[in-house]
C-alpha cells in the first residue's frame, strides 16, 4: 500500500532522514520506534505531504504521491494525527472534530461566508461525519462538552476522531499515548486495535516500546535518520543494534 524509496531529508545540512526504504502492506499495523530525533515525525510529514523530501519517492497504492500537496494526499485516504496535536479551547468536542473537514466537502469559503444553501448542506454533512467519528472512538456522549474539559485520554480519542472524519485508509499516529496514564494507554491501545480490526492500515510512532510490541504486526526502528532494523516485534526485540540504540532508554519490557 505504501512504499517509501530512498527518501532523504536534511535540515541545515543535518540528515533527519537518510536513504530510508520502507514498505507497508494494506491492513498492517506498523510500529515505528527510535530515540528522540531519530526522524520519526519527519518520516510521517514526508508521507502525509506536510514536508517535501530532498530526494526519493513515496508511492501509495502503486502511484507516486511525493509531489502532491498534503490535502491531495488526505483526499486519497492518508490521515495524520500530529505529535502533541492541539485542541481548540472554547469549542466543543464536536466542533473540534469538525474543524479541518471543511476543505474536503467542496462548497468552499465564499459560500460559507454567504451561508448559501450549499454551505448549510456541507455543515450538516460535516456534522454527521463528526458524530459518526465520535461514535467510532466512543465519545458520542461527549460531543457537546467543551473540549478542554475532557481528560487527556479522551482528548487523544478526539484527535483520532478528527482524523477519521476523512474516512482514511492509512492512518499515521505520532505518539498518541505520550503523557497518558497506564489506564488511558490501555484504553487507547484497545481503540487502536479496534480501528485496525476494521481494516484500517495504521502506522504508529510511540516511545512506549511495550505498547508498540503488543500492537504492531511489524516494527521499523529508526536511529539518526536511518532504518537500523525491521521485523516482527520478536525479531526487533532481540536485535543488537536496536538494543545499542536504546541503551540507557527503556527497552521492550
Ligand atoms: N523543522 C525542522 N527544522 C530543523 N530541524 C528539524 C526540523 N524538524 C526536525 N528537525 C530535526 O530533524 C531530526 C529528526 O527530527 P524528528 O522530529 O523527525 O525526530 P523524532 O524521531 O520524531 O523525535 P521525537 O521522538 O523527539 O519526536 C532532529 O535532529 C530534529 O532536530
Ligand atoms: Mg517526533
């Protein structure tokens, strides 16, 4: 489904990613791990189109997408939940999920300003999609609450719902469990598993190696912008280079 070939990206002469090759099969849940600064978020931004690569290609369902803008890739079914995604305070959970969907319905800015019928139809459609997505993540009863009153675990589910509005086929999750308590992590893990079981292809960046080990079909390990290991969780866990890269950090427990 996804093929990243020889992709490199530098920032100020330093490689954030260097000659990265990666293939993800449809229906797979791929874990991406690696120390801070390994290039994990950069990889996601190159796949979703929020950053251009200096070199290399990205293909999705057999077609090159690396020259497409982020919104075009989103329309093809690639959704990203950014690391430390922000919430809109003072807006309800539903409104937070609706934000960002407007670009994908088509009636456009002018009709929104003039509140033309096409816009009202769009609003209704977006609202229906948002409510469906909130249902999928178990937040149907929280839709009218101010977003900032949600516990952190539910705020992460809300970010997931926002991504699900676009009905993605490939979902990129960048450290969705950071800062969560153990019970919230478990709930989020269960939700990710559920989404995976509906057929969604998922790439999961996470520092919690134990969580990734439990969820992922395969794991890719990045270090200093390069893929240093890839395989099943069992294979990766025993890899000497992975253990070395994580020295001083918590290795799979
Ligand atoms: N916009 C940017 N400008 C300059 N340097 C950047 C930028 N984005 C990333 N980098 C650098 O590229 C490297 C990879 O960063 P990236 O954010 O992809 O790492 P990461 O694996 O996601 O780390 P973390 O686990 O801390 O989120 C780092 O050295 C980082 O400082
Ligand atoms: Mg990151």
